[in-house]
């Protein structure tokens, strides 16, 4: 059991996301929250899952090993939305959110989360991909969602656990929780291996 294996570690979740915190809590893990502020730009030649992995590792490596306690286990994550051959970022304002949601409307996209574990002795990263299919959204539905839910802190301008997810998403292929912010089933399995 993971809870047994992890009890000797001080777990640090480096994320401000309330969704990630809730998902980790539901796994039964006790942890501290220590968000990191890093420049989230990445090399232009990176594509797809490479971006999520790069950003997740960047966050993990921003912790000073000299100041890290011997039994600390850091968990970092980064989620991106990928459509076609481009990343769909967090929207900067109402019009940007509308533009992004119009791109998602009637189309599929991929939600990719990179996750990194780091201790003083080792580092390990993995990623998870979920394919999401949206119905055709009306302008009224898009505007209602943006006005009432203000998805400006969300990659791809939406939260699957919010109204737009209920009315707009026809189906997904892969982990639902990955779209929420953390692929908890894969995280559980990978963490068990990491702590061997």
C-alpha cells in the first residue's frame, strides 16, 4: 500500500491548484503545499508531451537540494491542452477565452499532464494523455460559461468539472482526473515504483 510506503516521507505538493490538492488528498496522502514560481517559457522545439514534462521538471528542479530535508518528496505537475500542432494556453481575457473555446467546439483535443517526483537522491517524471471531444458549442453557451465561471486560470479555458464539462463534453478517452489536473491512478502506480 502506498500509504504505508510513504509514511516516512515529508510530501510537498508544489502546486497552488485546489483541484490538484483535492485529488492528492483523496488518495489518502498527507502533504504540505509549497507552490513554486518559475518562468514557464520552454524551448520552441519542444512539442506535445515534451512541454508538460519539461515544465514539470523545471518546477521540481527549482527546489534547492541543499535546503531540502533528507526525507522530503516533492511532487510537481503541469497540464497543457494540445490541439492539432499547437498548445492552447490559459486565456488572458474574455475574448481570448472565447477564441479558445471556439477552437475546442465541435473538435477533439488532448489534455497532457507531466508529473515529477523528486527526493535528494533521485528524480522521476511521467506523463498522461486524455483525449477530449466537445460538441458544437453555441456562442450563448460559451459566453455564459466565461461570464459565470471565469476560466482564466485554466489551460484550454475550461474545467471539465464545471458547467461546460456537463453540457459540452461528449466523451473522453483516458483518465478523467487527468483533465481535472492530476492523473491520480497513474500517479499512484508510478509513486509505488518510485518508492521501491
